[in-house]
């Protein structure tokens, strides 16, 4: 039976970071000064996004190390990631810091991969996670933090633009890669059916595969 252990608690905490991040970015508050040191909303936004990303690393590591991988964690982990990234980039569009078409590609990639995996699972097939997924997540967090800072630090706009383009490119390449793996497995299954050969069901997806992207 699934339980709320430490890894699951970190995943749930990441979900709670989502509305907090949205409020900070869209209200552009708080803007405080501590002993003459200005800490404006963009700093808070970067801190929240960074802490949320840190929980993503920690929950998977702790779950594997302690062997505390649960059904609840497997279900919530990818949902928390997609909520966080979607909320961050949609907020940046509303702030006028990111072009909407870029965010459509970034979020669209997530829907495509989820859809392909769902179709494959109905056929008893597995589309394994790839290193591209991990690279994509790291780039998304770096790009998000940098673009948030450009709200009050325009000198970072060039770096932010470069990172955004890298995120878009990695999203496209990752989507194509997943589609190639999907098509290869589906085509193999169709060929088996045509030949009348017994279908070979892929191995059950391991929890450590689910915890990576």
C-alpha cells in the first residue's frame, strides 16, 4: 500500500511550490530590503524554482537509496514536474518575458511523450526514459531561472534567450527520439501479428525508469 514517506513528501512539496511560484511571478511581489540589500520578486522566484527542482533530484535519489519507491510516488513525480515547468513558463509568457510559441513547443512535448507512452502501454510495450529527458529538465530549470532574473536584470537577456532556444531544440529532439522508439516498437508488434508469431510482452516498467524523464 502506498504511503507518504520522505520521497513522497518532497514530491508533494514540489506541487505546493507551483501556486507559490505563480503568485510571486504574476504579482511581482514581494520586494523587500534587508539592511540595504534589495531582494526583489525575481530573486524569490528563482529561489522557489530552484528549491522545487532540488526536491525533484532528492526524492528520486532518496527513494532509490532507501528502496522506498511507492505507487503514489510513481504517479505524483511526473505530474509534479510537468505542473512546475508548465506553471513557470506560462507565467513567463504572461509577464512578456518568453514568446508563447516557445512555451507551446515545450509543453506540447510533454503531452506528446505522455500520449505515446499511454498508447504503447496498451500494447504491453515500454518506451524507456532517455538521457535527453534529463538534459531537457536541467535546461528548463536553468532557462527558467535566468529568464526570471531578466525581469530586473536586462543584461541577462542574451543568456536567457540562448538557454530558451536550447530548451526548445532539446524538446523537439527529445520528442522525435521518443516517437522513433515508439514507432519502432509498434511497427515490430504489427509485423509479429502479420506473421502470426506469438507476441512478446515487454518487461514491466521498473520504478527507476519511471522516476527519470
